[in-house]
């Protein structure tokens, strides 16, 4: 079921430059590391949700999850991480090459979660990647995008400069960056049945402080995946950010999926062309925001590629819902044209702005 296999390897850096919590590592799965996986907690929460004293640590007391929810926490978390970190819309079949980055990002995030957090990962570790068997790649794609499981969506081509996926022609396998999820975790606050679908409301929280980074509604439906050994009873059909921080209503349900199913949640109905935007587009910022100074930002930028590179301040830009100082950079061993330093001083990202205004980031 693989589509559009490429005969090239892409430099992949899912880690380091991300605002999200997937950081590069060479740590292998360990049975001791996660003696009780999130999936096992989800199974407990499903049967015990009515009891206020026994729920998974990422499910609010009293929330009743669907039967066999279990591993679906991982696709939901991957989609939230992608939306929070990159601001990409939910991938739709036929989207532009630049926007297909959202597909590969979510696949890389889910692969890292399954390998590091669950007991079901079967990736082959080599260099900086987990290489997945064809059945596993198709299963993950189906869990993230129900349209794929239904046969209404194909794997997009991997764009030049994509940072999250590669294809090995010899292995005939897709590879995704090895990573360990650490600082951002899901916390499910509500679950509502909507016809044959379920609308899961979940926060994305800082693991150490419980600070809420974003709140999302993810719509799931019964899985259409027809491969072997399916780990997921459900597939995602839509994700959208909700609450006061949802200034642009970034994420939309897949148009190809909406055309193929009659059971569309209210989330999907509300995400039309007027409310859907790709918030990776960077625009000049005219408003000043309290935070670090331009000089302090330059100092952080120099820490990114080193003092030997040449830096020049360009302007202030907005990526997603954050403002950044944008510095051009050049020099030996520099893989980006720009370094972005967030105005709050928390994030430093190397990247290149595409012709359409979106950004491709790397380390």
C-alpha cells in the first residue's frame, strides 16, 4: 500500500529545533523504562473511569473512554504535538508539497511514541532512524488519517529538505527519526460520543509544571485499516485547537475524508476554508512583545551555529502563535538560511523560508 516511494534520502532532524517534546536520542526501547505504558493506563481508565479514584494519569477523573481505546492515545498525542509545534493543518490528500510536511511530522512523532512509550513498536533501529515494515507504516498512517485506511489517501512524496522522514530504496522501508518524548504530555478532559464518532478533548501539558500549552478536540472513528495485527481500534478524522488560544483555528479535517463518509463531527463541519490556515506562514510583526532584547536574541542565535558563522538581523516574524527574531546566517556547516529566536527567549530554531512563506526547519 506504499505510495510515491522516493529514491532519495532526506536529512532528518525531528529533534532539537522543535518546539515540541521529541528530542533526538540514541536510547533503545527498554522494558524497564515504561513498565506501565500509556496504553495499559488507557485500558484501566476505560473500565474504571466511573470511579473517581482510579484513572490513568493522563485522563481526568470521571472521563469514560471508548472501549478498546488503549493505543489511540499515541496518535492523538502525535497530532497534538504536530499542531502545537508546527501549526500545520491536518493533512489532506492532494495538499501542496510543502504542507505534506505535516504528514511526515505526525508519522515521525507517532513512530517515536510507539517505540519509546508503548510495548508495540517494531521499528528497526539504524543510524538516526526507526525503519518500519510496510504493514506498520500503513497501520500508523491509518491511525493518524482515517482517509488512508479507507483507501482515499496516499503517502505524499517526501519534499526536498523535509526533516522528518526518509525512504531507503534498498530496504524498501520508510525511516523516521529516533526520538524520545519527554516534556509534553496529553491530558484528556472529556470524551463525547457523536454518532459513530468520538470527540476527545485533550490538553497538551508540560510534564513537569502541568502548564497547559494547548487544548484540542480530536475526532476518532472505528479503524478502517485492513492490514495485519492492528494496534489501533480507531482512526483520527480531524483535529482542531480550541479555547482562547485558538486565534486562527489552525487545523482542519481532511477534505478527502469528509467526501467519503457521512459521519462528520461538528469539529469537521466547523473547519471550513475560511477558518483553516497554515500558521507556519511567517509575516512581519508590527506589534512589540515584551521579552528578550534583539541583542540577547542575537547571542542565542550565535550559540546555535557558533561564533564563526555570520549573522544579520532581518525582522520580527510570527510562526504559529509565537513571535521570533529572524536572523540570516551563513558559514561552514550551516544547514539553514535563518535562525529564529523566540521573543520570550525559550526557543531557537534553524530554518529556511519557502517561496510560499512557510518554513522548513532543521538543526
